[in-house]
C-alpha cells in the first residue's frame, strides 16, 4: 500500500496491490454476469479504474467498503494494483457496515429518455 495524497483528514488516494484488499464477508450489491463482463472489458481497454473503490485501513489490513465488483473486474482484466480512496481514521465495524450500506444504496436512478438522448449524441 502506498499512500499518495491526503485529500481530506484521514482520506487518502493510495495505490494498492489487489491481493492486499479484503472483501467484506457480506456484500448485498449484486451484478449480473453480462454487466460484470462488460465492466472487465472496459477496465482492460482503459487500463485503469475510472471510479475509485473506497477502502478502510483496519488493524493494518485493507478492507473494501465499496467497489467490490470494480476490484474483481480489475483482477479479471489482469491488473495487479489499483488506485483507491483509503480511510485511515480507524472506522469501527458498525461504521464500515453503515458506509457500505450507504454507498450501495444512495445513488440516482436512470431516466430512460435522457439516456436515449445521450446515446443519440454519440457519433461513432
């Protein structure tokens, strides 16, 4: 683990070996295989993640809070290290679970009409 830049108190951009990152025992966020395969293809094509997983340092270990599928897809794409957001504040187990739930559940919904408009704007 290499901490690169503290962007807020106890929140770092870091470079981590994928095999250093531990998944949560329970991840209620699921992803269909076709979507996971597309994520893997996108990561392989770009060579990096475009959205950083959020992890926590807990007793000298590094736990994924959000970004389980991105980490799995990066591994499947042949990457051995990724950039992450790392919380070093000493989160409790309850705080980790609360953040995991929040990150999985606080998001927007896709408007199909606006999505279609965006697709129509793509030239190639």
